């Protein structure tokens, strides 16, 4: 079993829908990162969380340390949100642990 | 700030050739990483460094070497390229222990034929 699991693996939504991507992890962590990767593109950090909730534009990220779970929400989704979203945890060692990503496609 | 700069963006190698992927960051981050990303797979750690002069192996180090002579630069050397090294390579840096920013380069797509 992977130490970081994301769900769903693939997600197709209609423009305007509210989207939730989940990340569960099995190790103790000091921080969790949500990353975005557009097709053929680089990887961009969206959020770093160690507790609570963060919001940036239409994106909201939450984390529950006790339950070892984080969610990334996208409100009023748009085709330009189509990308792979990756959860990465920092277990306090020198190395991050990555999920395999959630591939999101938003249809116009 | 340029962030993390990787070169080249694309490269085709013949089996047995060698090359170096360059990575430079201008954020004074101590931690630097090299990952490879294969289709449908998560990022796999090749090598990492916690500061100038200190490097260590990740999950998939075979066929690669690194050096870290300065805080800014973390080149990845591929020796005797093999088709299994066809992948997209990402360099990343972090200031873990500080604001915990994690920044990636734009990626280098390498094909070994």
C-alpha cells in the first residue's frame, strides 16, 4: 500500500462544477503540499499546509492531521483547471512522498 | 526571481552516450532534489542534497550521479545512457525548516534511442 493515496485517480467535470480531490497518508508529517501539473508542463506548488485551511482564488485546501487526510477543492471549475493534481507529504525526513496524482478534465 | 532553472528542456541520446542535466536555483534553498517521472507513475527520487557538499541516493539512483559544489547548482549526470532512462526529469528545491516552499524546474524530457 502506498504511503500517500489520492482519489479519484481520474475525474471529469462540467464547467462550473465544484470539485474535490482527496489525499490520505499513513505517515506522520510536518507539512503537505498540493501541486499542479498541466499536460506536458512543469509542476507548480499550489499550497503548503501544516494545519487548517488555505484559500487562493477558487482553490481551497484543507488538512486534518488527526485523520491523516487532506482535500483540495476547486469552486466554479473551468477548462483551464484541467491538469494533474499531486499531493506530496513531508514526513520530516529529507524526502517528500508523492501521490500518483489525480487527472482532472473540465469540459466546457 | 528565476526560481529553479533546468537545462536542456529536450534531449535525444544514443545508447551508451553520457550527458549532464543542469539545475540552478536562486532562492538560497539548502535542499535540492532530482526526480524522474514516467508515464502514469508518481515522481521517483533519484538523488537529493541537503546542502553544498552533501548528497545522497534516493529510490532509483542506478545509472546517475550528482554533485553539489555550491548551494545554487545541482547537476545530474547520466552515464552510459540506456532506454530505461527515457523519462521526464525534474529538479526541485526546498527551504524545509523555513517557509517550506517547494519549487520545481520546468522539466527535461530525455529520450534514449
